[in-house]
């Protein structure tokens, strides 16, 4: 079967769908309701392509190639069609990708991940995450206005999670004797000027990456000139700077600038003045320096690049349910971030197609954060479901559709729970169904 895809003549193999032919030939076509070797039906239209021979927009996942097709996969018209489909799907996806507390944090702290570790009794790992992200978390707890607590979804139910107190408790468990510079050094030297939060963060992360770091501090007082020291206990300031020193940073109290001939790179002071933001800038600067001086790279944290699904507020029904069934955890966290935020295909395509905010209101019939356990290792969150049908078509006497038209939902009758195999969770493109 001969056809053309993006003006390239290709041959379709017997029994092969259009999306399979295109992908085999190296043409990327997105999909959500399609999974190779699984039963599926066209529903999402994310795989839309145009057949120039007929002028039709068609779904590539269920269309079989025919002789003489002239397929276009990436024209403006095709992309607009896919964007509209994505926005419609997102309007029925009542969920947060990232927890609002993490989005609000100027230092980009994954608060929900920290809370999970605390609730699992992994306080050492929680402290490591906190320290590696904020570097001077004890200091920031006292001077930060805590936007994470102001935006915490738990606050709409009763009271927000006490994020600062959790951080203070973790910082109090710091074991200075356990802090040591990396065993392996890479032979390169870095100079950092000043000792503001950005400088300390850059020095901390560069030390972790194996660099010999010298901090040039003219005032002789670490951190204090750059923050409101009256609000931070002296022992906390001493602890923060001691952690950085024990990481292997050499302190040089001098007003003389570092000589470029003595170092492989020199990091000047930042112009930013928001302390948590300064820490983030210092962390990113360390990543850039490492990338320029070595064959390796430090993962960059994209700023405003990744789509983030969110919804404005809880409904009254959601508040009542969450109030009647509060989380039985030490931190009291709702964990409103998505378990599949790094693997979600819907999020990836929304990012790829430049969607910032969906134009349609998220007023789905399903309640956000309603998590249903299925057996020992599967969780179903109906509010995230985009009704692709993969779980319905690939379970026997398991998931099913209820209702018709816009009110149609994917449901699981209680009597069918024992018929669900764990592998079906791997088919879900949006982590409405996932393994734990």
C-alpha cells in the first residue's frame, strides 16, 4: 500500500494503522487514547492528521492506510485541531500537576515530596531534600512570608499545613558530623563573591559536584548583611554557614576580588533580593557553571516551560468530603500534586502545544482528590480521567462507561474490583489510574 506522509512516499504494512505507519517512518504523532498492542477506539483526536487527498481531518490511531493517501501530520491546521482537543480534555481534568505550595515557593521547593517523606518516617531523606533545595532552610523559615501556607489547599478546608514548622523541625535534626565534602574532586576551582543566599547556594551545589570552592566575603559576617538577621536566631545562622563550610567551602574574608587566573570560573553576586529566589538562582548558576566546565550536566529547572494543570478552588462538596475524611498523616497534607506529574502524556502534549491556561472552566462532575483504592497496589482518581476508554476496553467485567454524551463517566462497579489486573494502570495516559 503506497501513500505519502509529509510528501515522503512510504509503504504501509498489512494490518498496520496510520499512526503505526507514520511512527515507523519516523513521523511523530501524539496520542492519548491509543496504546500499541492494546484494545482502543478513537476518542481524544490528539492524533489528528489531514488527508490532503480528501481534505479531511482524521484520527491516525484507528484509520487504516489506503492507496494514494496524502497525509500531513504537522501543519498549522492540524496543530490547531490538536490544541482544541487538548483544551477540551483539560476542561474535564480537575487536578493539579504540581501542588500549589510548590508552585508558590520562590525557591521551587517540592513541599509535597518533603511531607510524604516525613509521613513515611523518612526524616533523614526529607531533611536532605530540604537542604539540597533551599540550602539555608532554617534561615528562610524565619524570614519567608510563607506563600506556600497562604495558598495551601488544606486552608480552604480548615487550616493550612504548617510548612514552616515542619521545616524547622527537620532543620533541628541536622547532624553536622555527618556532613562532609564529596570524596572525589574534579580538579577545578571556583570563586564565589559574597555570602548572600545565592552565593551560599551556588557554593553548596558546586561542592557537591566536586569543585574546590572559595567564598570571598568582605564583611566577615556570613549571610547577616543580606537578610534581616534580627528575625533569625543566631544559632540558626551559625548552623547554616557551618553546613556550607563542612561541605568543603574555603572562606576568605577579604575585600580583594578573586583573580581570574587562579580559578576556572568566578561567580559574582546576584541582583535579586528575595532570599528564597536568590537560593534558586544560586542553584541554577551552579548548574550552568557545571555544564560549561564539564562533559556532564546538572538538570536545569525550566522556568515557566512546563504546563501546570490547576483549578481555582474546592467546591462545597469537596470541602465537605475532605472535612469529613481528613488525612490521617502527621503533616496533615492532602498531597494535591499528581503522582504521575513527570510521566503524564496530557501534560507533555499541553506543554508541546504551548497551552498556558485552558480556555474552558474545569467544572467536572467528579470531585478532586477523591482517591479510590483498588486492591493493594492501584489507585483510581476519577476527577483526572479523560475518558479515553483504555481501562474499559482492556479489562473484562472491570471498568465501564456510565451515562451518555457530556455526562458520560468511567466507573468501576464494586463487584468488579477483583477483576482489575495491575498492568491496566500502565495504560492510563494521565495517571487517573496508577500503581503505588
